[in-house]
């Protein structure tokens, strides 16, 4: 039998992937963890900025492709990433999963590369590569020795425009993504539960569909669907190149102009319009029962604002709120529900603000033995109400801010995390300046601002409460 500690660890890891990484799905190998830009007539002047140890240079190619260079010369390694401002929320109605499907297909052949040759070449050069899809973006990356950067650009730029598919490719990869859904979603009752929660939370927005797609629509995805999405969104004026590591901006500029700069922009790139949520005016509830559930739990989500360009204070307050309420064993919920009242074996709060449109603020409570889900939910509500009445513990808030300052320093040691931070932000409507200003904004938030945004967001009419339970038939055995 799985221990409580192992269950808590696994559940928190699962939620970090599902919520903080927005359910990214990897195209090959293991999973990793914006408004449309108008292409300028001429290249913009480089904008250099330095945030602590990060030296960031940005410029735009004549075809509209944005380039971000983050220098770190401590190791001869480079991370090369191409981010497209297109994810599952940009898919045509009836084609859920086509963004992720195309991500798989991009590892097939081009005019100059055989199927699988790109990954094989990266491996032969001692590197690793992969790709991932989320709601607001699709990204492709290679991490290699710095002197292999040109080879990476040559291959990645090739598949931006020269993808060649066969019907065999379509059939094979469609089966692959369906099996991926089997493994990651259909065989995991918690994943199915979260999928239903998200579908109920969003009444009209495409965030309510799963990134991997609904099975019945995945089964009908065709070559025409994939190539239509590819032809529309895979263009330099819809892409961001992020290069981090042991590189110089002038070197990256020269290579980018050689390999990406010659690719024509898509003059018909559509404006990035999303179906918007109507006012949410009724609390919603759902119950999901499955015989495979080993540990029932309660989930509560609220519609919440995302990080906005030049206005990140609410998102920062929500992030700090999630850490105060459910950020670990010293959090408010853990102290109240796990240690003092002993009605729960696990509690957590989650908020991920990097999103083009409204995101969610979430709670999870796993009740202790003998405690019903109704009792656990009532205890959650009482504890949150008590937190709002008492206000924020200033010492606890300062401890969290200190931890964030340390985390920011350690994050500069990882070229993967650096490139991902900028790529996710830029494809979600933020700017380089927003990314660099985020640590300062977090440190500036006051106790009163946290309580104010908590009262604003945690309104019953924008909430969804779900019970994950073991099916009665299994429970009776």
C-alpha cells in the first residue's frame, strides 16, 4: 500500500505539473517542465538590460521574428529554443489536440532531414532535445555544447517551413498521441477529474479543453488539419527565438539572420483572438467517482486574473497568497488542518499566473481517515475565512520573500529555466521588462494587498468545487 508521505509527494508533484506548468505535454521523451506582434519594416535597435546576473539582449529580424539572448558564460553550454505563439487554445473548433499532434509531426522528415534525424543529430553531438505544447504556446528546444549552435539553427529553421508528411506519418502519430492520452489521462482518475474540473470552470474559453485533446476529436485529426495549423502559425512573425548560455548577441544575430531571417513572414497571420468568458454568476459543483481512486480529495478552483503587461501586482499578490495558504508544511492550511485540527493529511494552494487569459487559483484538501469530503470542505472554508479575518502574518510573509530572493539567484544557474521563463512569458503577453521586474514586484507586495486580492478572487460565483471519490461498487467490496 502507498504510504501517506508517498501519496502527498506524488499528488503535489502531479499538481505542480498540471497547474503550474499548465499541463504541458512533451512531444518526444520525458515531459519538461501574448498578443500578436506586428512585424516591423526594419530591424529594431537592440535593447540590452541586466537583471542581477542576467544579461539580456533582444532584437527583431526583418521578417518579424523576435530574438532573445540571455548570456551566461560560466559553462560552454547553450539552450536553443523556438517558441510559437500558438497552443491548444488557438486550435479550430472541433480539432482539439491538433497543436500537440503537430508538435509530434515536426519530428518527421523535411526536404533535407529524414524522420528522426534531427533528434539523432542532437544526440550524436552530445545534446538533448524535446518539445512541449501548452494552451498558449508550442516550444521546441535543443541543449548542446555552445559550438553546436549553428547546427541547431540550421535544423530548426528547416522544419519551420519544410515539413514533409506522409499518410503513414499521420496514422502512426495519431496512434501515438491516443496512447499518450491513455497513459497520462484515461488511466489516471486524478487526471480525468482535473480535466472535468477545468471543463466546468471555463464556460466559453478554450482553456476548458485538454491540451492533449478530447479523444473523439483526436481520433479524426487528419493531414489537412495538421498542415492547416502548420501553415497558419509556424512562421517567423509568430515565433520567438530564445538562446541562453555561453553565447554573444552579435553571434546569435548573425546566425539568426542567416537561418531564420531568410524565411518569409506569413502576411495572413490571423489576429490572436480568443473566445472570452461571460460573467460567471453561479457556483458549480461536480462529483467524479472511479473504482481506481485510492484516496478521495476535495478540489476548489476560482477564476483568477493572469499576469498582465506592466501590471503584475495582482498576480504577485495571488502568488504570495498561494504560498502563505498552501505552500508547504509551514503554510496556514497545513498548520490549521493537518496539525491543529488533524482533519487532513495533505493541503495545498496553487496559482500560476503566466497565461494569456484568465487562469485559476486552486485548493486541494486530502481528508484524514474518518473525515468525510463534506467535513474537509467545511474545514477549508472556515480556515480561509479565519485567515482573511486575521490578516497576513508579516513574519511569515517576509520568510517567503526571502526564500523567493534565494530562489531567483539559484535559478540563474540553469539555462533551461532561464530560457523557459522568458519563452513562456513572451508567448503569454508579457515582455522582457516584465520578466525582469517580476522579482521586484513580488517583494513590493504588502499584507493588505494580499488580503484585498484574496477577497476579490475567492468569490463563490466564480468557483468550482469537486469531489474525487472511489466508486460505491468498489467501496462495497
